C-alpha cells in the first residue's frame, strides 16, 4: 500500500445548527475496503468511524453520541465529509480525517472553528426622527465589529454618525447586533459590514429617489416617504483566523432564503435527473438549456456557457496532504499541521459530471473556447431560418446573407454597404438558406494577443496556434508552420489515443451485462433457497413458523447485501462508461467535424482527458459470490420453548481444520516479543478469507497458572489472526488457542531450551 491523497477544507460551525467537516480522498470502487475515522485532538474516543459499508460507533466518544453522520452514498466517490449536528462551542479544535482503502492510507488535519454568525438585515429606521438606516443581525459570537460604508463617500468614517449596541440572547452566549446610521442621503448605496474572527457578513441597501404614489400613507418623516430600497445580503467564512481574505462564499441572494434553510458547505449535487447533459457536439447549454453563448470547454470535455459558469458558486481548494501515518503508540496521532497550499485558489464543479474544475488565473474566461460548439450553434440557427442570428456589423438587424470571403453574417442594409465598398465589392455573398447543407460555417478564429490577426500558424515549441504577428514577436525563432501542414501529425496522435480509449467502452458495456446476468442468477438462487425454507417450515406449529420468518429475514439481508454490492459495482461502471463515452463522442466529433485549427486548439484538453480516462482501473469481471445454502438438519436453538432446526450458511469456520503457524510456537526468548499466526479454515479446508471469528489465545506459565501472560490477537480481516505475547521469565508455558470455544490442536515441535514449551 502507498500513501493516498486526502484533502480537507477549512470551515466553521454555526452554534446550534448543523455543520460540515469537509474531507475528500482518492475514490476506491471497493466500498468494503474503505475505512473512515474522524478523530479530535484531546478526545480519547473516536468522533466517528465508518467501515465495511456502515457506521461503527462502538468506540465513539460520548460528546459526539448521536450527533455525527457521513454521507454513506457518496463514500464510494471519495467523499468522507462528516455532518455534525447541533454544533457547540466545545466542538472547536483540530480534527483528523484518517482514510484507509485498498490503494493505501492517508490523513489530513482540519482546524474547525465555532461561533455564531447571521445575515444582517438593513432597513429604513421608521422610529427615527431623521434620515436613518437600521442594521440588525440576530446571532453573533464572539462579539463582532460593525462598519458602515457608502458607495458615494468611499473611504469615509461613519463611526461618529452611527450607534452600535449588543444585546445578549436568552441562551447567554450569542448576542443580537443592532447598528443605526444617521444622516443618510438618497441616491446612494450603503453597506453594513459585521465581522469577527469566524465570519464576515454584509448587508447592502440602495436608496434612490422616487415619487409618492397616490393612496400611500403619509408619515411625519419626509425622508421615509421619498426612498425606494433595493437590498442584497451575503455572508462569508474566514478562511484563516484574523485574515482579511480571501473569503469563501457560503450563500448569496439571502433575501430569498428562509432563516433556517441556509446551505451547508459540502458536496454540490448533480443536475436533476430530467436535465439533459450537454456536450460540445450539442448546441444547448446543460444549465440554461438555451443555445450556447460563448461556450467554454471544461477539462472533463463538457461544454457550458461562459455566463452560466460565472454564476456557479466557486470554492477555495485547500489541499492539506498528510504523509504516511499510523495509529501506533509511538507519539500522538495528531501531527503538526503542514503549511496550507492553495492548489488552485479557486475552483468550481462541472454541472454535468461533478468533476472538479481548477480555474486558471484569468478565471472562467481563461478556459478553452469551444469553437466547434459555436459552429454547431450557428448551424442550428440556420436550420431555423436564421432566427436568433444578428448582423455581425451593426449587431441590430436579422441576418440575411453571409460573406464567404470575410466569413461574416450580414443584414440587408450592411450587405448593400459591403458591396459598395471597393475592398469588398467582389466578395462572395451567399443566402442563409443556401448554407444549411454546410458543416463548417464558423467565424475566423482570431489571435487573443493580436485581435486583428487570424490564427493560421502553429508553434511546435509552445504547442499552440499563433498568428503572423506572434511569429515575429513572442515566438520569434520558434519552429512554426501552417496549421494545414502540422494537422496530420497532431491529428494522428489524437486518433491513436482514441483507438486506445474505445476498447474500454466495449469492456465496460460487457461488464455491465455481466452485472445484469449475475444479478438474475442471484435472484433465482435466493428464490430457490426461500422455497426450501418454506417447504421445511410447513407442518410445524407457531414456533417453527416464527423460526421460518427469521430465516427469511436473514436470507433477505444476504440478498440485499449482495445486491447492494452489485448495484455499487454497476454505478461505478456506468459512471466510468459515461465518462468514456463523453470522451470518445467528443473526440470523434472533433476529428470528423472540426477544422484543423479547432482540433489543434482543443487537442491539449482532449489528450489530457483521454489519457486520464485510460489510466482508470476497473474490474472487467465484476460480481458477487452466489454460494448460499440452507442446512435443514442443523440445530438452531430454542424458539418458544421448542428446539428448531435449519440455518442459512455462506461459509463457517471449522476449528478442527484451523492451522497454527510460526517458529515462536516452540521457542521464545525472555522479555522479547514472540508471535504466531492462526489460519482459520472451513470444513473443506479452504481459508475463510474474512475475519470476525471468535479467536481466544491464552499463554499460561507452568508454575504460575494464575498469572497468564498478556496476549494480543489482531484480526487481519483475511482469515488469519496475528497473535503476539512477551514471556517475562524463563520456563515452560502452556499455549491454549480456542476458535468458537473449541480448542485448536497445536503442532508439537522439538523440546527447546529456554523458555517456552507449547502444550496442545
């Protein structure tokens, strides 16, 4: 096993509400192998533990009893976040998210801060005799500072014309904040900013002049009658203590949000099931459902409008990576927090597949433009008789013709002007209806550094398209060539990568078919065993019928467990297949419909995505064991005072077949650790392959039978148990090993010298 990446996100808890301790890790398709442990520095017990697909709370500390839960349906995709109910002040501290999977183990620390924060509400103060605004926030702790600001009077100090008070709430912890600003003027925007070391909240109010409508109530303060307000509020969580920024936005448009329905920081859900996932080969955005407008290509090869991406809520990506760690007794499991590195500072989630998109320095507008999607949108508009297309020159009238020379869409007026100019008199003009059979009608792709120049060259050194001005400037002396001359080499490399991806799609489809067949076989087997149970139960009195129902419930649990395992594998394979199809379909469409330049522009994104998909590991032969048997002659104890028979077996350990291995069974040294292995087998002599059996080991000195040596039995979860002990004095010892309260025969070796002699 190696070290796996575990990432936590700094967060804060609001007293009395539910909070999220965010943690993600490298996903593992085998849920049964995933172990999640949440620990808190200074707390003896565990905060929460999740393993073998369920919560294990036997070692949970009392202060967290009944208050924690993981997102069990998202563990398989790498979400180890912990929901903490009814956050208390004492919950603040350093937490560790410790992860074990079949790939390895890792951990990360999280500094959890607790306090109280709420959204300020700014209104006109109707009780005041002068022009005043009132800012109220119901719950804050620790005591915050309040600062007023004005859009017109930027930098002005309003402390002398404002009054702030703090009123302790009934629980004697949080406080209500009230601040009044006097001498307010119209045609101005005011901001009330409340801030402590946990959060910062802002409430804005825009005061504009308006006319008094007939029938309005007349009040004494003329200022109140002459204002119209536009309010907006937002709240931020401080990323670090006493750090003025950056901030992580928790919620916006708070005016439309109920007080007790504030969103918790956590995983963002996917699109609703009825929403069609958009792709660059389509023409409609998956978010706004309209035709693409300035489409951007994400690293996962999904395409979304620029404006839609800008409306997605960004989040800070704090990557605190822990190295290899264990829970041995050498030192505290809480290690010194490593410096926080933002990689990158801001990210968003793809609205189609939930893939994390790390935004470049320029933000959303620095992402790759999907020119192929822009071409598809234009074709779609042409099929609708040009509806929605406007003139490229005047940006006002509907398009009538297209200049094939300039590659510009023109209205009737601009078309006539185009023909009257000497430079464009002989340009080829085509009616829109004549373009419907075209597959490429996109506009020239201009250089972002030199907007007047078209991208027609390709720099091999920088691996990017360039224009003529770039060649004589920034790319001087770089190996450059026309795109038509280099497209064959780069196109072939993409095709080769595509050929390596396509077989994975077929393999995934075949694996899903196997899932379906295995599931059918499992259902048939369950039905057969249920029939055996019902046949055996007939003719018995109520005790037997009750026992029958218990057996059916046990069988149902087995079926559910196995079916859940199949469904889990199915979900993982379907998701991987969807990602593969997206990559294949986009690449095929790019290679068949894209221009040379479009292929070169998107080549980097496509190659990176297909390479990443080709490295994903998956099982080509999924399934679960169908071995379920019913033993009608096996004693099952008493039911209603009657002895009943019949039990369901999958696999059971046989003490007579168990084997002990290790040299320390025959000899050991004084005050030095000794160990051996207990290998559990079933009646057929096969290894159990799982843990959970009751294995007890006792090492007793021959002369001190009332002072047994302390032994440790570690369940390796694979059918073997590691037994360790340390003899304190020389002499002869008796070793007793019991499995299911039955003795296991110990192989006798030669009589050894100092200090251990095994007795079977």
